[in-house]
C-alpha cells in the first residue's frame, strides 16, 4: 500500500490510522481516494493485528469537503459521475466491517465527508467542525448512504431539514443532534480518539465485534428479531471460548 497518493494508512499498536490526504483540495473525495480507501478498508477488515481504526483528515481546514467537484465537471454529468462511484461498493464494505471504526473530524465535513463519518461507529468532532450536505443544491442527492444513515442517526425531521435546505451546522449543534458523540478541542481531537481506541482494543475482539453487530444490525430489525440476533451472538461468544 506504499504507492498510495491520497490516503495515508499506518498501523501502530493494533490501531489502524487512516488519513484522507488531499489537504490542498480540502480532502475532497475523488476516484483515486475511493480506490485507495477500498484497499484500506479491506486491510482493516482482514488484518487480525488491527483491532480498531481511526479515520481523520490531513491539513488544518477540513476532514473532507465532499465529492471532488472537478471530477464532476469533467464527467458527462453528475449522474454518470455518481454511477462510476457505485462500481465499487465502498459503503457496503464500510458497513460490513465488524471492528470498531472511530472518526475524528475537524473543519469542513461536507457531503461524502459526513457520509464517511456516518459509516463509522464513534464520531468525535473538534470545536471548529462544520457539517453540511450540499447535494440538493447541486441538483443531486447523497450517493454514499447519507440519505439513509443521517435520518437513522438524527431522526427524520432534522435530516430532511439539513438535506433539503443545505443548512450547515456547527459542532455544538451536531452534538445536540447526536450526530457526534463528543466535541473536543482541536488539540485534543486525536488524543481523544486514541483514548477510546486504546480502551476498545484492550477488550476481546470477538466480544467487541459481536457487540458492534448486535447494535448496528439489530437497529434494522424488529425487537423480536433483534433479541434473537443478540442470543445468537451471545452463543457465538460462548462457543469461541
Ligand atoms: N472538490 C474539489 N476541490 C475542492 C472541493 C471539492 N469538493 N472543495 C474545495 N476544493 C478545493 C478548491 O477548489 C480550492 O482549490 P484551489 O486552491 O486549487 O483553488 C481548495 O480546495 C480550497 O478551497 P476554497 O474554496 O478556496 O476554500 P474556501 O475557504 O474559500 O471555501 C468551502 C471552502 C468548503 C466552502 C468551499 O471550498 C466549497 O464550497 N467546496 C465545495 C463543497 C461541496 O459542494 N462539496 C460537494 C459535496 S457533494
């Protein structure tokens, strides 16, 4: 993975560190980033040495300012540009990972930036973070799951307001909407994520993976089905001992 151009991926002490690395373009999500992220997510999923991952953005100004608008302009239309992105199901891959994913966002968190964050399990934001979904104003809709993951996280009314009006929200409001778990100073953003990661990685990977699945998969089930899922995952843990 050493030939990566727009993602930095490092492993240290059982933590996978993923950095979106196009700071000159506010880490806008382009096709190269999609391809590199696809490889990185596969590595996180398959590498037993990685117990938890932390995602963040390079540079001072943004986690990610959304899809690369320059690519939109060179493609025949935004619709075709979107189609190209779907050819690799990066979002399905994200959601299939049973290891905990922590995201630490700062600055602009727009479009695909929010969508990446919503595919992670625990979201930390620095005080300067600003969130927005500009898609409707560009004549498109989110294509990386945002129209589904956002209402599941913050509820229907607020998700509709943010998507339909394009209103940006600041970190404090994002916290009150339960879009992010914690707001911390910029200085403490990575250390706060590392404290969480250290705690999680000290636990049994099987228990952690089952706990994550029980909640994330269970939320899309009825209570009866969810309880059944919990029982099955519980049995799996016992049988693994
Ligand atoms: N795609 C491609 N390049 C982007 C980008 C994007 N989504 N967002 C920012 N950039 C680039 C700019 O083109 C600029 O490059 P340049 O220095 O070569 O001209 C650089 O990042 C800095 O951005 P700039 O617009 O100069 O910063 P700003 O502080 O004036 O404004 C934003 C910041 C985020 C408000 C503004 O860049 C913006 O609106 N970006 C687009 C957001 C968006 O609509 N995303 C698509 C969602 S689907």
